[in-house]
């Protein structure tokens, strides 16, 4: 085993939880949970990845208990008796084969589709009712609605622990509710929940983390996923300098985050001019906490191309491994390559790169 592969298969702690290797399954919405209940097929889908050596599975986004957190009845909920029983079965299946699993806790905010199949009569929530800089879809959230939403996240994270999950990931990325608070384009509030600076706009998320931490205790691992890019604006950078990024991250870090999941569309892009570090590299350097990199790892095309119907071919991962070896980041999250190859981790471990299959959007049609 060469030194790079050896590093990929070395353990590391998140909080006090030992993750046996550095490969994380990226959260990917599959919309295969009718009535918002994850069934046996969903449990077996995650179990296959655990059996094949994924160090840590982050589930697809699963939505909190407000009436407008989701826009699709096939997206699994993370509240209510039946969805939670479905998730318990998922956890048991993954644990049976020695895997580790965190749910990704999600609220879509004003990115919820207008043709939602989930509580279509209920308005969407966002800090200023904006889905885009100039696209108003609802009234700004009231103070009560803010409290209800925070509480829904805290309850979900508490449920994750009760169900036996090994930790939880909070979805603060990609332009959804938490990110709508971060982003100056969608948060124009003048009260405590808004603000001119990026660090002021972290309050909604830091309250979620701080209050969750109070409920679940010091030892329950919490990952926070964030991104500079928004679905509403792929090239946006909310932190324009390392200093701004540092202020943003330190608020979150101090509120009780154990690890940051730094979403880029292409992991090899440097984050700021003048340094080769990517977003996870900067995050690790600034917070001194473990970070996860993600984005087109082992694939030719980025995931936005997937939604335009494009397939993506396997590529060399030496560059990724060299940077992991140098400790720029600690974990690597694999998305689409793990959809097409449930055995991606064992293929890489055995250096059987020729056996890695192309990702095609068709692979999303069923739970392979
Ligand atoms: C089908 C699909 C669904 C996704 N759903 C989510 C999601 O629920 N939550 C999330 O944070 N990211 C989601 N993503 C983004 C992935 O987690 C990941 O960041 C992205 O696919 C880049 O990784 P990759 O290039 O290895 O696929 C999704 C991506 C895909 C392809």
C-alpha cells in the first residue's frame, strides 16, 4: 500500500468518535422515500456503502418539523413517528455491518419549489422572504417563525442521538434556509438576525448549534456543511478574504461545531488568490478543526452538469491524495462516484481504478 492510500485508510477523530478512514459519503437527495418515510430499500442502499468500507455516511438531506421545510413527499422527513422509525431501521442496518452514519438535517427555506407536493398551501420561510436578490416569494420570517425553525433543528438533532445515529450534519450550504441567513442577497433584515457583516449573519446558525449542543451534550459529533456558492449564484463568494472567512467560521466553531464540511463544486479550485489552499484547507487552517473537502473527486464533470443530463468519467485521484497526505484537509467526501460504485472505497483500497464505473444520470433512477 503506498503512503497516500495508507493515509486515506488511517483513522481520525471527529469529537471523540473514531472514523476508521478518511472517506465520507456526501449527502445526496434521492427522493425515494414515499410519504417521507425511508424504507427498507433506502436502508439497504446505505448498508451497501457501509459494507464496502465508507468511513462515514452522511445521509441525504432529511427535513425538520416545520410545515414548509420540504417540497417533495418523496424526500425523507426527520420528524414524526413513521419517518423516524424508518431512520432507526437505516441506522441499525448500517451499524450491523460496522458502519457509521450521520443524518443531514435540512430546511429548504425559500428555495422550496413553487409546485411543492408538500403542504403547498403553506408559505415558504426565509429571513427576508427572498429566494433571490430580487425575487420575493413570501413575507420576512417573524420572530416566532425564527424560534420555531431553530427549535425544529434542535429537536431533529436530539432525535438523531435518540435514534442511535453516530452524530449529525447541519445543512448550512447551497442557498437553503441557513445559507439564506448568511447571504447578504437574501438576508436584508435590520434586526439581530441580519447585519452588514457576514459574522453578524451567522446568528441563526450559531443559535441552532449552541442550543443543539445544550440538548445533546459535549460528546455528540456535529458537522456543519457550508458553501460559498449558492444555487441562486454559482460564482458567489460570501467571504471575500481569509479574514472574513475566519470571522464567519469562528462564530460557528465557538458555538460547538466539531468539523466543517466545505462544499465546492471542484475541490481543486483555490479559494482565494495568492494561496493554493481550497475551502477545506482554509477552514482547517483557520479553525484548527477537522475539515472535509468535496467536489468532483475522481470525476471529470461537476455535479451541476449531472442535472443537465451529462455523464462523468472516472479520473485520477493522486492530486487529491497528495493534498490529504500533506494535511491540507482531513476527510474527502465522495458523491456521484459512490452512487455508481457502491464499492468505490474497496476499489480504491485495492488500487483497482480500472474497475470504477462512469457516473451517468441514469444511475439516479434507482437505489443501486
Ligand atoms: C443527486 C444529488 C443530490 C444531492 N443532494 C444533496 C443534499 O441533499 N445535500 C447536500 O448538502 N448536497 C447535496 N448534493 C451535493 C453533494 O453532496 C456533493 O457536494 C456534490 O455532488 C459534489 O460531489 P461529487 O462531485 O462527488 O458528486 C447532491 C448532489 C447530487 C448529485
